[in-house]
C-alpha cells in the first residue's frame, strides 16, 4: 500500500490535515492506516478518497469509527473526492457516502 500522505492547509482559519486514503481499503490497509488516523486525533482532518478503488466492509467500518470519534471529540472530519469505483464499492456493501457524512440518519 502506498504511504498515506498528509498536508496541512488553512481552512476557515483552522489548520486542517488532509490524509489521502490508499487505493485499497481492506484489512491490511486498515491495519496500516489506523495508527496514522490515531496520530491525527485532536485535529480537524479531511480524508481524500479520490485514490480509493477497492473498499471492503472493514475499511468502511474504520471510516465510520473515525467519523464517530472525531464527532465525539468535537472536531471536524470531512470525506471528499470519492472515486466512482469507491462509490460502487459502497453500494455493493449496502453503504453510502451519506452514512459517513451523517446525512443518512447515522
């Protein structure tokens, strides 16, 4: 899995870290990405899903857990740039981007 990259940008006067998600979000990727997410806890983040081509249930569960944790911490988390492949993978597992944004009643 390519290393997830991050960069800090100014958004609304707040530093936001952008973390680029890997091409495949399976069990192995989750094991590698989880510590990186935990290291970013306490800061607003954007998860860029533009590179995601394959997304398993465990990858989706990790993203849901991150959303819940950031919300519980009172911090902003944003998911953006979903690839068409990732959108189709979400549909296959019975999920949607709305479930990550909280717009699906989650």
